[in-house]
C-alpha cells in the first residue's frame, strides 16, 4: 500500500482507478471553473465501468454523458464510454 500527497487543483495520481472518492471538497469549496478542471482530471483517471463518488449534497459542475448517475443513490456515478482509452 502506498500513500501519495496530491493536490487536485493541479494534478491527479497516475493510472486508472475503479473507484474515486471525492466527497465534500472539490464540488463544495472550489470555484466553478476549477470544479470543471478537477472533474475533467478525475474522469480521465476512471477505468471503464469505474465509479466516481461525491458528497450526497454536492452537484457536478456540468453534465457529462459518460457519467451515469446511479438511480436512487445521490452522488454516485458510473463511468461508461463506447470509446476505448489509448
């Protein structure tokens, strides 16, 4: 197991992740433009059929067709895209 110090405002960890937990930080306290940048970084790191979990009271800064909200479960999105990653 390893732990890394990362600042979502400027970078994201390398690799793809099946689960990203980003609760009550980026989509609560960051300004709208920065929220969009962070969302793009997080989505780039999600594996196909991976999950992004945000706070139940948070909202994503914009809709993304590749993030499918789980019905009846606020704040949990599944990443799905027809295009394979390079």
